[in-house]
C-alpha cells in the first residue's frame, strides 16, 4: 500500500470519528506513520495541517446542521467545543458570520469536503521538480551548535528557521566552536519530534568529538550513521522551501523508500551562499 492510500485510510478514520475526541497518534496509526511524520507528510501534500483539516471538516458539517432544528449548543458540543461561545468564535472565523445569523441567512459557504489523497497522486504529476537525489551512506557526524524550538503548525517553521540562522550568526556562536572539521559549512538539524508538531532545530558545525563541557547555549549533538537521500539545491531561499515541500509531498510518497527514524538535516555552504537570493544547500533525509 503506497503513502497516498495509507493517508487516505487516516482520512476515513477521521470521517468515521469526526465528532469524537480525535487524537493525532490514533489518526497517524491508521497510516502506519509516527504522529510527527504523518503531520509533515499530510501538510506537504495538502498544504494545510491535520488539525486545520479536522477543524474545517467539523465546521463544514456544523454549517449543515445549523440549517436543521438542532440547538446551537448541542452542535457546539458535538463538534468538540467546550462552550457555545468558543464554537461561535471559531465558526465566525471560518464563515465570516456568527452561527445564529448563518442559520437565518441564505449565504452559501465554501465548505471543506472530505479529502481524497488519491486525487493528489494524479494531480501532482508534472508539477515542480527537484534534482534526483543521490542515496548515500554516512558515518555519524558530531555537531556542536544551538537548539531552537519551532513547530509545523501554520508553517511556523518556514517563518522561524531563517531567524534561527540569523540569531546564530549575529551572536557569533560559531566562533565559540572548537576543533571544527568543516569550517564554513553550517548544519541545520530537525530532531526531537513531538506528537503535537513541535520539534527542535539545531544550528551548528561539525567538530571533533569531545567530552568538554560547553557553555550555554551550545550543545553536543550526533547525527546518526546510516542511509540518506541527498538533495542538492542551488537557488533562492524560496526554492529551498519548495524543495522541502516537494521532498515530503511528492518525492518520498512516490519513491521506493520509507523515511526511517532519526533527524533530517541540511548543510549550507556559507561562503558560497548569499541569503535570500543565492543559497547552496544539501538536504539529507534518512531512508531505508
């Protein structure tokens, strides 16, 4: 069963339990993915988060129920809102009109239909392409760097990660790294994935392994050895983001590889790059 069918199984589970208290780890288990990886794949393919999809589906069904003789409070509770007030705020943001007024109106809303990920499989053929990756086997890499926190929700990571690099450079943390093995090559490592979409992003450089105590905010981190898909990107910062979306939204689902456990990371040629117009980056995804 391919990735699209697996995610569609999760969609069917969501639809069957739409008015229940859905937990992301239960949803992700229907696709046989970890919660974090499921959310990343879902977002890369569809363009929005799992939570957004569930919320919009519930509110779309609520719009249908509002045209029936059902108390608004009952609809609110059925849609997993703790009160009529919180439901009213959410529905108003979704529809542009409070539920009580919508009930009496003749407005036709654009509702969120049930998604079919098999349609995405056909639609994405021929769209944006990336260079074919090389499959490489890497020894473990010791990194010294700084840890930052971000998350997938509302694409916060796309907005925040450039700021992390700026903070790392502005504070000259790279100057405090001893025994560098690849000066001028900056590592960005996504790791410590959480079920709610949160994760850590470590920025640092490769260095000789040492048990020396580091001063905050510097930390030690080991990228594990193993097989990786290596994507070479040479272009604008936007093209780098597009490549990341393509990797998880198109290449990985259509490849013969599965993403294995562990961090993915990128290596930026700092001297050969000029943000945001000219970026020279290699992206590595752990696969088997």
